[in-house]
C-alpha cells in the first residue's frame, strides 16, 4: 500500500526530493571543478559559493549525507500523505476507499439558496421569529404589553379602529394644533417613569432618552401607534420588536426608549415616508426645476448621487443578504450638500429593507477602497451612517467588508472604530483579494469590478413618466390603509390574548394564538405590497425588477413568515423545542 501511495499519490514530491539530493551533492564539487578548468576564481563567485566548497576527500560522507536527507524527506512526505489520506478516506478491506468530504455541499447550497433555509429551524438564529427561548418569548410579551400601554390600547375591551391617516405625514403633529404633554396613558403632564418606563442609567450615546420624552410630548398615543404600523411595512411585527430587543440586550425598558425615539426620528426629524420615500427620485428630478435655491441644490445633488453610483445594491451574499457596494473613490468631500447625502443614505437603507428575503434580516456592506485618497474621506456622512444603523435601524448589518484599504486608512480606521458600538465593530472585516471576498460572497454573485464573475455594471435608469400615477388615486389608497389598520387592530387583540397565556398548561392555547397572529401578519405583509405603489415612489430597483410587483412578491414570499412554533417544557430543566408548521394561503397545515 505504501508503494502504491508513493507511486500514485506523491510522484512529484519524491522526484523533487531525489533531485534536491542530487543537486546538493553535485554543487559541493562545483567550485573545485571550476578551479580545475580555470586558474583564477572571480571574487564574486568565491563570495557566493564559499560555503559549498569542500575537499574531494569527503565524497563518500557527502553521498551518505545526501542519501540520509533524501530518505528523511521521503519519509516525512509519506507520513504526511498517509495522514492526509486518512482524513479524507475511510479504508475498507475490499474495493476502493470511500471518499468522505469535509465540506457538506448541501450546506453550501443552503447558503447560496436562502429558500432552503426557510424550512430548517436550526438555521434561524435564536432571538428571531420562529426560534425564541422561553425567556426571549417572555421579553417579547413584556415589550408588546408596554407598547400597548403607550399606544393607549392596553385596557381597551375591543380594539378601536380609528379613522386612518390619508397619508403617512398625518402621523406627524400638526403645528396649528395645541400639544398636550403625554405620558404612557395619554395623561396630561404625565411622565414616563410613572408608567413603567424609567430613564436608563446606561450611557445614552445618541440622546435617545431625550428623543423619547420629546416623542411623548409631541405626539399623541394614536399618532405613535400609526407611526409604528407605518414602520412595520412588509415585516412581521414581532421581527421589528425583536430587532430592538436584541440591540438592547433584551432590556425591555431600553428597547422601548430606542423604538419610540426611532419613531420620532422617522415621523418628525426627517419625515421619512412623506418627504423621502413617497417623493423618490422622480420627485427629486422635479425638484431640480425648483425656483428655491436650497431645494434645487439638494435635488440636483440627490440625483447626482444616484447617477454616479457611489452606492448601489446588487446580488446577495452566501447568507442570502442583499449586498450594498460603496465605491469610496467616487465620493468627494464638500461636493454634495449634507441634506442630500443624508436623504440619499436613508433612501438606500429603506430601499434595501424591501429587498430582504427570509430568513435574512440584515444586509452586507462592501466598502471598495480601491484608489482611496484623503480627498475621499468625509467624516460627517460616516458618522450619520453609523448613527442610522445603531440608533434607528438596529440589527440591520450582517457583515461589513472593507476591501483593499491602503495604509493611510489605518489612522482613519482608528478614529472610526472609536465611534462604533463594539458589536458593530466586530462585524467589520478587511479583505485584500477577490478570494478573500469569496468567503462571504460567491463568485457568481460578486460583480466583476470586485474580481467576481457577475457581469453587472451599475447604470442608473431615469424615472419613467407616469410611473407613480397610482399615488393620485387617493380613494384606493385610503381603502387599503383602512384595511391595514383593521388587520393591525386584529393583530393587537390576538397579541393581548397571547400575552395573557403563561405556564405549561397554556402551551396549546399559546400555540394556537401564535398561529392566529402569524396568519394576520401574513395578511399585513400582503396588504403592504398592495399599498406600496400608493405610498412609495418607484426606484431604480423597481425598474430593474429587483423589487418585484405585489403579485410576484405574494407568490415568492418566504414560507418562514408562516412558521408556527410549538414549545414544550420539561420538568427537570427547560428545553425549548421548536416545530415548524408551514401554513398555506388558506390556513391549512402543509407537511
């Protein structure tokens, strides 16, 4: 067997070993032979070959030493080869050995095809919809209960269905109306501490506690409720709350402050839905004709950023996450207005949310640092981006790849790393080659510009005339919004009942209520895609077909949205087991 191995597996290694020994023996007498044929030796030759000069009398010893070296190297190669062979093969008495592959090809397929992951419980990380421990589920229930108190619906015998807003902007306060100081139950001059929300002792990096109190004093409970359901979009409502819980280490108090401050930021600070998403690039294009210099400048800069392709989304990584490329060399500090850069950043983040497919809940960022210079460094947009992800879009980043960073970036990175939360900083990885990137993005998905095989090249497609015409059909929009808030009210009722179920004796009832909640969440998901053309302007990704129309979305929506979890509790110790029950569109169980 050893002879077979040496002949079939390691011919090149053995040949190299024997040649090495032969060359070593020959070179020892090279200089002596040169002396025999020449009366004078070059000083250069003498300097470089002095160590190989030995008397001819040592011929026998040298031959033995060479043979010993040859035998030793061959033995090492043989043992190493056998060890390697044993790792990859299972030796059988008869027949050919059976190859055992280390890397499971099915797992690679699952990473490259996220649909495979949707039916596998073990692939859903803990703390996400479909895979909660008993403690995590209890925290989620507590969060919902506190949120209902803040919305003023905690003690309602029936969920009221208020007159829905005709547009997302109605969630912001009307400056003409007098404001009331509101606590969690809408009482005048109330404060959050009286109703279970206490100021956090933890360092408040972005002043979210102040934003929380500003939100309570600026918005009515109903306005906050409307803003919340507007923020949910196509997501499962539980998934949204779980993002904030995970970001705040399952501290319900801190998660509540973070969520409400994010709602306040969306509704008032930037009026995201009305001034950015509903306007879109078509509105920005129209704004370039404005007589107002500020509006004209911001609109022109916004369109320039889109046309330039400084940032764009294309393809998915091995975990099924949308990949956002940021070509840093295209950015020039001071060229674009601060407002345009911030609107562009938020616009891209919100658009990427619509590209998420279960089970992926995060995105991958690739900062292409090719040809980077100090002229490309602009700290203000970087700080704004960090704040967006850490304060207003928690748990949205899966991985951050910094590609081909030059040495001058090391000092800059030291500064930026100090701004990052340690959890976010741990997601940053530096890559140098296309092979490094392939650890995260398969070559077929990686664009050629980055060394991959994907032929995609960014090219902006201008807005089409009439592509946002549905926004003018206010009657249809109001009907869909009314239906959405009907589903929201039903979800709130089912959630209240689910919160009240506790203990092992209520497991069956809790599972049934979870099934009801998931069915309503699926209806909310479908409703959003009906509503989407009325409240969001079409984007480049709609024109490219990357964001499918409602009919396509409904057909391809992840079955993970209909995951039903059955939890059983052991007496001696708690073991949470999950059983996924896939439900079809009619609500019947599917094997």
